[in-house]
């Protein structure tokens, strides 16, 4: 469970594409920082944290609220991993 949540970004798989995939799976996520909501650009906090431009552009922000259950997080992780597997198969 924890291993999936803290997995590193998938370089080359653009954050915007991940957002679309997760939206199709029924999840609302973002590719940018919270302070740049609605804008399609990399997070302004990831580069200062040491991520290179490719990794920063491949990041996705996921927020959890007080009503989110463990089952919700597991379903999200499973959906994301399925989408990532498809991305890797196409990229190979």
C-alpha cells in the first residue's frame, strides 16, 4: 500500500496525460501545484525540490480529504498502475 503511494514519477509520461487517464477512471487530480489550479504547466515547487524538468513535467498532484477511505486510495493506486502499465507498453 505505502510502496505504491510513494512511487517515483514516470519520466516521459506527462502529468496532463495522467490527469486525463485518472479522470476517465473517476478521479479528480491535477498536474500542477495547488496555487496554479487550472493551468497546464509543471509545478513551481518540484524543481526547487530537485526534480529535473522531465520528472517535474511527469508529476501529478493527488489530494486526500477527510472522507477518503483506504479502499478509495487502493482503487486509485490500482487504476494508476494499470494506466502506467499501458503507457510503458506503448512507450517500449
